[in-house]
């Protein structure tokens, strides 16, 4: 897929889409969005980049991203255990004026898993197809 | 001090990996472990001798009342001493026997695994702890029987032994669970016989526990695994398959005798099996031409007698069984070590090829003679004392079995001794000290038990009230023993001539087992061929068909059908969706079908928006997009774009698709039009404040039902790993 139009568009659109994906992750607490959707959007932005400029030379170790994501989500639940509350009990924190629920960190884990899993699937099938 | 008891089984278990890693002297590790256990048992034994009981426990499943509980009464201490003591001798013997074996470290590691499990088994005071160690010994036995795993017979024999003992063990576990539930405790020492025997489930408990005991102690008709186990290296045969492990079944009977025993059922179920095994084993032993097979059937016979003695259900029977088992460990252990030495030096175990070994191997021959004396229960041997007590325990009605058995037993003993007599070519044979010295203490025990009165009385004294077990020497007792021995020698000569002409049995336990195993494998094979066609479409038909029928029946039973008048603006999107479905199904081009499928998904997005569910709409849209990208960018390149191998409208596919669609539609309709659960909605709305957000969907996902999400991303991650693994598969 070697197209000047696609490359020109992707150069502008892909970073914006990626940022939008991260935004969806961050605002999920109060408006439509969240780690799953944000992860899909971000992964799509990366795939758009691959379509325009070609995929990375070899399959990255996506399993690390998956493991990191599941690990982060699980660890956020352990904090509550240390404080004697049930696993995965979340707290609402504030960093100055910014609302920072601990469930956001959980969502970051979800985000990472979705991005890694999607990209792993696309990249693997891509390789198999070409 | 008593808590040290808990460490006794752990010493060999922890030493096992060490022995496996030790290249230079794994036997030294094993010797150290067995020696340490022996030392640790000294205070335990002194307590037991004084009539005291050491016990200790570590909480395990406290909610179920299950714990790692050990308790060393006389019976346990005696068996533990047997395991550790014989273990030391076996390790010393194995060192010489496996001199040039490169896999010796693994051998000693398995041996330690066994020793630890066996110690745990005999010391356990908790039914489930006992079960765990029981299976541990089966596993160790499996590895040791199959030690020469390059040979088919070794592998097959190990599988037979494992399956027979583990199936019995599972039955026993079921019996233990029933027993524990009936008695209200899993603690062996607290089981109340009146509660258990009064229960209507008592026959079940007894039957299941007996299944475990009989398989482990090789009673007919499942005895066949024990002779098969003789493919193991000889130290294993001596240790596991004659001196210790096979006695676990009888040990279990003795352990549970106070709880389950003493009933008519106990006698009528155990005695016939035990006595039958006793005679059967002895007769078949005479006909063997292989030294170890002869000893193995001899062991089957001895285990039968011990089982029968336990089956009497009396205190005398218990004492006789234990005394007999200890003596059996001494003489049969010696005989196995002798057989191993003979094979090691001559390269064969066939009796017909062996003659006149006494000249080349005088010490070995002497050991063999002493132990055969005890085997034949001749006066002044441990066997005589044990058999005398056995006769007392069986009583006048059953004593006759003992005398018949004695003749046959003497006969296979004489067959064994044949190899040392006569003139044969024994030029270059010699006997390394390492192959007979370890047997010496066992042979000495054979004599001591028959000449030193305190020894058998001490053994019996550990079990309960000491009573007179020393036989009064009278010609009335000695003469039958001598007669039996002479008769046995005659039978031995006869057996020798018969064994060479004995036809190979057409149906024995091994063959039945192998036939059953082969039938099972054929069945599995047929099932695999039937279910795994290698075509994704077939799998989908099965999966979706089952889902449609399984989920469909209850859904359709309660379905309410929409009234056409209630459809409003959604009708337009439904129309688009239906049209897209038709295009998908009817299109001859794969790309067109994929795009049309995407259109179906997007029409659903609009339906979600109509339902004011922006999160769902967003997610649905993105999932559709990713799928479309995957399809168009990648998958279409993998597949041929021709028409698929089966037309989408083929009968079965169409049926399954329509069924799935109808069921899914009915389910969705029912869920969205039924009375919504106000309780849940209110709960979430009320508690959203706690989570500090306003997007309820997201709050549910990451907070209220976070554990579900964690499970989901784990599944997603595993799926991704699966994709990666499939792609990296070497092509």
C-alpha cells in the first residue's frame, strides 16, 4: 500500500487519532470512553501508520505489553489489600485540582492490553499475509 | 520436641532434588537422608517403646478440618523404622549395583521421593494427608519401575502399576471422604468406630478403602502389576516391591482395624481374598523360571497371608500380621538382594541357566540359605515364630491353609536355592562386597527373630499389650515344619520340570489390562477423528449449533415477540442491516462480503445511538473498524478470493445460521424489552458518587465489576499470546 495520498494524510491524522485514543482513556471516568475504547483507537492509529509507511521490520515482543497491562491492572487491586480492603477496591484521589481515581490506573492496564493484543494480532496476520 | 516429627518425611523429600543434582555421589546424599531419618526416629521409637505417642500438626485446610498431621504410635514407628532402616541398606547396595549407571542421580532422587512419601504414609494421622503420601509412593514407584525407559516392557509395566494403584487410590480417597463425613473428622486417631460401623454407608466405606488396600498390596485379581514391576532395577524390587511399599495396603488395614474392623463384613470380605492370594501366589511362584518373578509371586503370596491375618480382625491377627511383615521384609529383602547380585555377576536370572554358584559366591549363597530357612519357616528362624503366631491368629478352622501354603512356600524357596547347588560353569564369577554386605544385617535379623526371644516380643509390645508370642518348641510343631520343607523340596523338583513346559497363559492380568488400554485408545482415536475434521466451518457449525439449541430452547420458551407497531425510526436502520446481511450472504466476492458485514455492524451502531448508549455505540463502531481493517488489510490476502468450498446457503449452514440469529435476536429482545432491573440501576446511580465519576458504564467496568474486567483482559492477553504462538510456529 504505497500511496502518496495515504502517507500525507496519515502523517497528520495518525498522531491526532492517537492523542484522541489517549484522551478517551483519560476522560472515560466522566464521559464516553475508557481503556478499552481508547486502546482500540490508539491501536488503529498505529495500524494507519503501518499502512502508510509499512509495518515495523519484525514482530515486536507484544506479549510484554500484554503482561505489563495485566500486571498493572492486577497490582492496582493489591493496594487495597495492603490497606485491609477487598481486592480491587478503588479510591478517589486528588492531585491538586485534578481528579485522580485509582481506577484510572486499572484502566491504563486495560488500555495496554488492548493496544498490545490488537497490534499483535494485526502484525502477526500481516506477516502471514505478505 | 514433638513438632520435629513433621520434619521426618520432609528430610528425604527435600534431599531428593539435591541427589538429582549431585553428579559425583548421589548415593551419599541418599544415605545421609536415610541416616538422618533413622536418627530422628530414635526418640520417636523410644517413646513408642514406652507406650507413648508423639503427634504434631500443621494446619492446612482448617475450614475443612484437614491438616498435615503426623502421629507416631507403635505401628507407625515400627513401619517408619523399617522404611528408614531398609532404606539405608538399599542405598548402600544400589551404590554397587548401579556403579556404571549414568542416570544414578535420578535413581536416588526417585528413591528419596519414595522414602519420604512412605514415611509420611505410615506416620499420617489425617486421612487426606495419608492419601497424598499414598499417591506419592505410587508416583515414585512409577518412575522407578520405568527407570529403564528405553525399554517398552519397562514403560508398559510402570503404566500398568501406576494405573492399577492410582485407580485403587482414587477409590480409597472416595472411601476416606465418606468415612470422614460419617465420622465428622479426618483425624485417624479420632474416628469413632461405633458411629462409622453403625452408619448405613459402612459397607461403601469398607469396600472403597479395601479397593485401595488390595490394589496397593497386589491381591488377586489385580496382583499382576507386581510381577510386572520386576523390570525395575533390583534395589527397587527389594525396597518398594517387597519390603515396604506393597505393605502399605496391609498397613492401611491395620491402621483402620480399630475403626472399620471387627465386623463380620470385615472378615468375609478380606479373609477369602487374602487366603486366595496366599495360595495362588505361592503356587505360581513355584512355576517361575525367573529368579525375580519367583520372588515377586512369593511376595504376592506373603501379602495375601498378611492381608488374611489383618482380616481376622483380632488383636492377635494384627500382631501376627506385623510380625510376619517385618520378617518378610528381612528374608524377602535379602533374597532380592541375592537375586540382584546373581544377575549382576552372571547376566541372567533364568534358573535353568544357573547352577553351582555356591563355589563362586559363597557369602551370597550363605545369605540365601539363611533367608530361605526363614521363608520356609524352619525352627530357629524368624519365619517360624511369625508363622506360629499366624497359625494361632487364624485359628483351627483356617490353620490348614497355612500348612498347604507352607509346603508350596518351601517349594519355591528350594527352587531359588537350586541355583547355588550342583556343578556348573562358575569360573570367572566373583562377589563384590558391596553386593552382599548390605544384605547381611537383614539376614542376621532373620536369625535373631528366631533365636532372641526379646525381639519379636518387643515388636508385638509396641502394638499394644505385650503377650507371649514365643512358640513352645514341641515336636508337634517342628515336625510339620520340617515335613513341609521336605515336601516343598519335592514339589520344587516337580515345579522345575513343569515350569519349562508350562504353556504361556493366554489370559493373564497383563493382557487384560493391555487389551482394555488398547480399546480405550482406539475409542479416543475414533472420537478424535469424528470431532476434529480440520475444517473451521465444521467446528463453527458444531459450536454455534450447540449454542443455538442449548441457549435457544429456554430463550424461545419465554420469548415475547415484538409488536410491529412499536417499531419506530429504528426500522430504517434495521432495514439497512437486513439488506447488508443479504449482500454478505449472497455476494460472490469475499471483499464485498466483508464490507457488507461491516455495514451490518455499523447499522447496529446507529441502533445503539438510538437507545442513547454512546459508550456502546463507540465501542461497537471501533470494534467494527478494527475487524474491517484486519479483514481488508490482512485476512483477504491470506484466503483465496474464490467462492468458498461450500455455498453459504448449503442446508446445514443455513439452518444453523438462522437458528443462531433467531435465538440471539429473541434473547436481545427479551433483555431490552423486559422490565429492567431497577434495583441494579438504582444501586449504580446511588454509588457512582463513591467512585467519583459520571460515566456509569465506565465505572461499572473499571470499579464496580473490576474483577470481571481483570479476567477479561487476561483472556484477551492469552488470546493474543495464542496468536503470536501460532504465527511463530515453525512452518
